């Protein structure tokens, strides 16, 4: 939970940084217009004798000034520089973000309205808006993209480019600003066509001074490039900033999920460690009883030897099996002859139990006396056969065969099922053997179990470790 809180705090800092920069930009825009608007009006009064070129523009300027003034006051109130109850009530009713966006939109729309009138030439006595007024519209594209978003900027881009097309086409792409009357231009061009010396001298002087009258097409081309460039740059930087803000929640979720997964891994590791500890305790407890039983059997063997030799032999063989299972770890290999010895002890125990009347055949053919295997694997198969097999049928004896062929051990058991006496089974013996084989000999064993109506067979092959493999293992 602490990490999640830290993530939320980091996200809030990123969002606050973007928002503060946005508020600062709006305030700069508001302050610039509030300062320059009186300057424009006074300069117009000085230059033309009127505060505004057209009376309607006065209302537009007033609307723009009031909108920017309200936006400035709101932002100052939002930053805590000043306190106004009016804005606080609006914020409480509609929410901070909605009021802020509304005032930002109104202040920008008012500027767009004024820019549109300027670009269209409304109230312009000089009729030269194409030369002077489109930079204002061009600059608003960038501001609109940052403050209102790409959609709003694209709408204003369409308005600006459409106005440019209208003004250019209405003038004519070949129109030239001579600053002469139409009649004077006509006379001058006729004189030029007639090769009049005065007209030719004047044309030469104009060229020498760089006063050639520009065509409308020149301004049109310039403004198209600037406007398109502005919208592309604005889209690019706005896209980066807004995409970053969109990515923040996804990054938060990814980091949060990673932290949760890490906690889950830690929790599972803790559970595994706890289970391991419990398993070790159970293993130690399990060792106590077998050791006690082994020591007790040794005591019984010493006592029984004086009274019943068969009983003493049985106790001795059982104690040897107990010692084998206790002293030889199932995680380390043991000589194959040790496993065979315990198989023989197990068979002898059953023969003693039934007075030697069991029919069990054991065939052993070992070519290499140094073969080692993991203990209790083969013994488990024999125990299963003796437990569930028919042991007193001369015609169907239990058959146990074991042989080695170079690097392969072949082991099999075959028994007729004992249907007369049902022996209680936990059904975990063979599945456990399968799991041990998959762990100890994952790619080096083959186990085939045939479970028919009357007979049960197990056939096992183990790939033994050759001398070459031992050398490689030693050097590695």
C-alpha cells in the first residue's frame, strides 16, 4: 500500500507540473492582451483620430478585454494570490476544472473573434489585411493547441486557412499593392507598354530601391506555409505532452501490478519456506519412530535368537530393510547390489511369514557390479507385487527379473492378481514411483504398466551413467 501511495503522489506531481505550466501560459496570454489592448486603442486614436476603425470593433475589444480579465482574476484566485468569493462559489458549484476550462475557452474565442475580423479586413480602411493580420491568426493555432487541444486547434486552422483563401481569391492572385488609384495604375501600365521614358525611368528607380509592388500570391504562399507549419508543430508537441499524461495511468497500473506480483512472489516464497520448514520437521519426526522401531527390532532379534531361529531371522531381515531405508538417502545413488539385497530380504520375510509356501521367482543377471541407482525404486515395485499378487499358485508364480545390458538396466515384475483376499490400498504407491522416476530419470527411463483382468506387469528400463559420462561430469 505504501508503494501505491508513492505512485499516486508521483503521478499527482507530474499532472500538477503540466497544469501549472498551462495556467502560467493562460495568464501570460491574458496579461499580454490586457496590457496591449489600451496601447492599440491609443495608437489608433493618434494615427487615425478614432479609437477603433469601426464602432462594432469597440464592442469586440471590450468583450475580449473582459473575458481575459475574468480569466486572469480566476487564475490568480486559483493560485491563492487573491481571494474572490464569486469564483469560489462558481468553483464549488461547477467544479474547478470546468470553470477553468470555460474561462480559458471564452478568452481564446474572444481573441479568435477579433483575429477573424482583422483577417477578413473588417473595419480596415487600408484594405491590406493579407499583408498584416494573418500572423495573429497563425499564432493562435499554437496557443489553441496547447490550451484547448488538437480538435479546437484544427477548427481554428480551418477558419484561418479558409479566410486566407477567401481574401486572396477575392483580391485576385495577380493583384498588386501599388498604393495608387486604379486609374493611375492603368495609365502607368499603359505608359510602360508604350515604352514611355518617364515610366521606364520610374520602374528602374523602383527596382533599384526594392519597391516592386508584391503580388497577392506571394503573401498567400507565405501565410500558407506558416499556418501549416504552425499546426504541425503544435500537433506534435501537444501530442507528446498529452500522450504522456495518457500514459501515466497505464504506467501506474503496470508498476502497481508489478509491485503486487512482487508481493505475491514474496508471499509464495514465504509459504514455500514455511512448508519446507514444516516438511523438515515432519521428516525429523518421521525419523524418530523408524529409529525407535529399528532399535527395538534389534533388541527383539537378540532375545528371539535363543527361542526361535526363524523368528530371529525374520526380525533380522526386517531390521536390515529398516536400516537401508534410514541410512541411504533417496537423493543419492547406492550400489545396485544393495537394492538387490533388500529385495531378497523382502522376499525372505514373506516366505517366513507363510512358511516357505510362496512361489516367487527372482532372476538376477548383473554384468557390471559397479552399477548404481537411486534406492528404493526397485524395492517399491517388488513390494507392490507381493502385496497384491497371488503368491501361492504354483502355475502362476510371481516373477521378478533384473539384468543389466551395458548402459541399460532392465527390471520387470509379473504377478497374477489376488482376487481371493482384498488388500487395502492407498493407491499412491505406483504414482509416487512414477513421480520419482520423472524427477530422478526424466529422459532416461521407460515405464510400461500392463493391468489386465488377471495379470499385472511392470516393465522398467533405466539408462545408466556410462564411464564417459562420469568423466564429463567430473570435469564439468
